[in-house]
C-alpha cells in the first residue's frame, strides 16, 4: 500500500487556494476524487491550462481549451472536452488542473 499524499491547502469546494501548489500528483488525486481516469487527452488539456495560467495569470476560458484541441480534433473538440470532464469544465478541469475556483463563471 502506498502512503497517502498530503494535499496542499484547498478551499471549501476542494479547489487549490494557491495554484502554484499544484503538481501532477495533486492532479491525480483530484482526478481520483472526481472519479476521472486521466488519459493523454486529459493531460494535454491540463498541461495547456497550466501553461496558459503561467503565461497570463488567469484561468483559460473553455473556448481557449477548445481552440487548443481543434487542430487535432477538429469540430469534435468541444464535445471531447465535455466528454473528458462530464461534470463541467469548471467543476472538473479547473479543479484537476489546480486552478482557483473561477468566481465569475457558471459551473458548466
């Protein structure tokens, strides 16, 4: 049996308080809590979100992630994003990628 990892500080909804505390191990734990099996497509989205956040200091809106996926997935990019994160971009993708809870967005 592996030892349980100690998670960084999270808010009342389970989002990281400080996005710089994120690691791939944190992502794996959040995904487990969300009952997600992370695939290479998930990691592509998560890494894009992290790079976007590092560069712009804001969470990328779902449309930027869809635009990132489009060259590879074409018109299926939007549906694929919501298949990967069936309970919503904010609820699952932002949480697993270690973003703070986006306050002004819907939970879709």
